[in-house]
C-alpha cells in the first residue's frame, strides 16, 4: 500500500541521477570522463565539460553510459541528452549518434564505491552481465542538433536504480585521425524518486521489495481521541475498501501494469533492524 501511494501521488519531475557508474570507453580520462555529463553547462572553470568515447573505425561500434539514481525505485518519464559540439574544430562538428536506447534495472551484486567511476578510477561495471535489466525502451532516432528530449511511451518504474543509455551509430569522424567518436555534454534522467522507505534487493526469483518504516516522531500532532491523523492512513483505507469491495486484486492489477520486470516479494523490516 505504501508503494501504491508513492506511485500514484502527484509529482514534479526532477533529475534522478545521483552519480555515475561508468562509460563503455573514454578517450582521455579523466579530462573527458562521464562525470562531466552531470554538469549542466559545456564549460566549467574555463575547461570544456563533456564525455568522449574512444575513437573507432567502425561507425556501428556502440557505446553506453550508466548512471545510478537517487532511489532504488524511481518513476522515469523523460531523458534528456545533449551531444557535444566541438566549436574548436573546423566546421563546429557535433559528435552525436543515430539512435539511443534506454535500459533500467538493478545490479546483481551490491555496487562498491571503489568500482564506480571517479577521478582516479575509470569504472569497472559497464558489462551487461553485472545487471538484470527489467525494462528496455524502443530505439529513438537522435536528431543532429545540440540537445534533445526523449519522452518514454509511458512512465516506467526503474526497479533497482540503474539506468543504461545505449548510444548506437556513430555519425561524426574526427579529421585529425579519421576515427569516429561519440561525445555527450549533458544527461538528465527525469522522473520521481520514490520514498527512501522502499528499497529492493536481488533474490533467487527476482527482487525483494523492502519497506523501512520511518521512526515515530514525538512532535506529531495528536487528535482528540489520542490517535495521529494521517492522510496516508485515509488513502490506504480508501484503496483497500475499493479493491476488496469489488472483489478485485487492486494491488496486483496496479503492480502488473507498472512493475514491468521480475516478480517482487514483499519484506517488511522492523524498525530496529540494521538495514544497509
């Protein structure tokens, strides 16, 4: 019920990225690291800010960028990508791609900080066998302009907090070496990170949904009969009555529509449990 409330509550989309996991390749690390794509501008402290792939002779050679989101459960509806335009090269070329595709899912093993991309580490976790992908978008054509927004066919619940951006089809060849590159200035993954009270963990048959109730607050206003008024309690009661009164599995119908991935098992953790 808490998950249902989080999914159905109105929200204003915001950038859900908390940090970078890694890129499939980087031309000059750390100057052209994926972490530059978190900056909203092309220049930071008089330096250019963008990620660049390694050069390839084969223009069909793909690349990818992988990001970690603010929460294990995020409702994602839009992704924005700004390819890099090299104003310092003749003709101001844009190192864009022909198509992009988005995957969402969870790591098969916990991600260790030392494995993520950083100033001293290019990242080791870009291979698909490190993840279980629960959603894959269609391929979207990318126009050869400076920025583009990709709205998903419907809002998707990212189960596990990992998003992979597949960059497909190189377009621009660099004149100095005759190799094809892909360069990205900025990425935003827009949506709604769900409550930190909800998390997921891999298990044998899918993922376990964990619920971590907030500790009770001493300053909660009490009603005259000694009970705490709760909009959440009223919401839960209405939903429960609407589902059971009609003989419908309301929760099951909602989850089967939104959770387009592995089966979820529900596990409620006690307040005094030490949960990582």
